[in-house]
């Protein structure tokens, strides 16, 4: 029943968007070089935080964000080869939330590859998510690119086992600014797996790694952080072109560390402030990042969004689709050797809403 | 502009003198400690309300969008809140959040919960200079 309502809503939304011409369809076509068979795009949605209230009630705002992102993704033409979902389907890891989220996500046209988020994991340590979606770390090759998905939101066993029950543990991890939180990590077992997985990959093959948390250290207080980031980076170092895509931060971030480019995803649910706006602690947002526009809370989709990505350079160019705001493109600048905003990178070209405080 | 001293204040002051209660003498270390303790008790209550303690009909809580009470900018209020079409105090914006993202009922501007929320929000922003009216 609710499925058919969702379908109708997709169609209604979709035709409204088409009429408004709000998708940058020409950009998609530019991304495809007609003579290069290796060119392709994929879409990237993340952080929907579907929240169960009671019975059949879910938080409307977060449902709408995901529904809208899917409706827009379905309008991409040419079609993306596949879609990545970057983690945190659910808010508190409940089967009701994962099921409701997956029901909405079933409206996506094309294959979807999923990444585990901490909000999907800490109720039952990922059991229900894996039952519905399969392994939480895997790799595959697509048109000459090696894709790797990691579960980067594991943490120390002492922390996992110290709580009174599964829901208490989930709620502790769900609180971003929790002074009793615990840092994320990929962990020894997965690093071993990654090492073996990469052994068979040619060093000139572009590698794209998807994780939920940043595989770099930005701000520990909100877990914009992975404790063993350096060890994972070391495994990626021998490759010529490496891109890391991550969710969790609900904001635009990008960075370059050696051969590794980093790009974050916007949330479909709600935006997060930049850590530097917390005045009681130091944080390390990459200097390269031109920040997203400050949100106008009266537009509930402002500072949320989704991404599509083209690989025509072997590096990722990220197109941020931002409802209620101006779209952004962060593309790999070959001359500079790092990702750069195609419009706002020069300091003189930045606009007042990009100043956070 | 003429300012009238309210009669009740004068009455209260004279009663205090008669009863032998300390008046406006220099405050003591105990006073300082009490002021701090009272304020921090309010901060602590506010911190709990902010992180899920507030009655929210849809379970959404303040900290979900505002970790450590960031992106609130209490130092800028009162300010012109374009979306409300007027100069507003912080409490009005807190109520806007309670009514919209939280889909719940607003608080009276002088309700104890409203005061505690603001104690917490200001505490997390301590040290930031006042910037009245800044967008």
C-alpha cells in the first residue's frame, strides 16, 4: 500500500522537476566523452536517517529528503551505471527503519551498492542490515575502475560491550557530540582483507574506496574521524589514482593527501555545521574545502542533497545536487593535482553564505 | 524618559533591612559559588533537554542538527530574522525549531525549560564576542 503511494509521489515529483527543468542534464552529457568507452557516471546518495516514531509513523522530513533524491536520480539521462548508498539508512538501526528506507530506495532505477553506517550498525552490530543487503565490505571492477567498500564505523570491543543493552549502545553512538563516544575504525581484519584484495590490482588502475566515515582525521569530537586512517591510506599509497568517497559528515568536504583524493556526500536528511563552528575545541577541516552554503532552516531541504559522479579522468568529479540552493561541482583539477570547486575555489569568487562561524 | 521605581521593590528592600538580611554589601565567595552552581545546574538541565530530554512528538532532538549547540549563534540575537519578518529573540527561534523540525508544541518564553535550553546554548558558545544583529 505505502509502496504504491511512494511510486505515485515519485512520478508526481519527477514530472514537476522535469517541467521546472531543474536538473543540469547538459552537465551529464558533457561528462560522457563519446569516444572513450571507459567514461561512466554513478550516483551517490547518503545519510537518510529514516526515523521510526511509532506504529507506521516515520519522521516526514527525513522520508521526504530520500524520496526527493531518488526522484531526481531517476531523471538522470544518460543513466548512471549504478548507485552507491553511503550509509545511515536508519536513525536507530531498527528493522522498521531499515525496511522503510529500503522500501523507499526500491524506487531507484538501477543497481545499488550499499555502505554500512553507524546508525545502521550499533543496535544489532549490523545483523539486520547484512541480512537484507549482504556483506558490509566487498570489492568489484567496473569499466577499468576497482571499487572497494569498507565498513569503517567499527570501534573498540570494550566500548561495544560496556552498555546495558543494544538500544542504549545504539543511542550512545547515535549522539554525534557524545563525550562518551568512541572513535570509528576499519580494524585489523578488514585491513588485512583490503591488503589482499589490492594485491591483484594493477597499480595504474584507478581505485575508488567507499566508507561511511572519512578515512582521514578532521574532528574526533564528532567522529569526523577514522582511528586507523593512516594505516588504510598506507595500503592505498602504491596506486596512481585513488579516490575516497565518504558520508557521515552531512556537508561538502574535499581534500588531497598524496595520491588520495577525498570527497564527502551531502545527507538527504539534514545538514551538519562545520566542526570549526564549535568554539571550545580545535578541528582540522581540509584547507582545500570551500564550505557549503549556510542552511536556511525555513527551507527544510536546504543544505541537503545528493551527488552524481563522473569518472572520465580516472578521478572522480563530484556534482552536488542541492535542492533549494545552487548546485556545486567539485572536480579533480589535473594541473593542480587535487579536487577543486569549479566555480568557488579562488578566494575572491566565494560568496557570503560560505562563511560559517 | 522617566523611570519609576516600583513600590514593591522599595518595600522588599526595607523589609530586608528590618529582618537583618544582607543588602547590597560586597558579595562573598559563597555567593560566587552559589551563582555558578545555580547557573551550571541550569546548563546541565538544558544539555539534557537539548539531547532528547525535551518532549518531542516525532522523537527528533535539537542536537541532531546542532551538535554542541553549534549553528545557533546566540551572540547575534536579537536580530532581524528575515523568515519571521521581524527582529526576534533567541527563544522565538528555539520555538520555531520545536514547532517545525520537532513537530511539537512551543514553550512559553519564560518557561523553565526555555531558560535551561538557553543556559546550555550560551555555555557552549562562551568566549565568543557579542555580535548583535549579525546574520
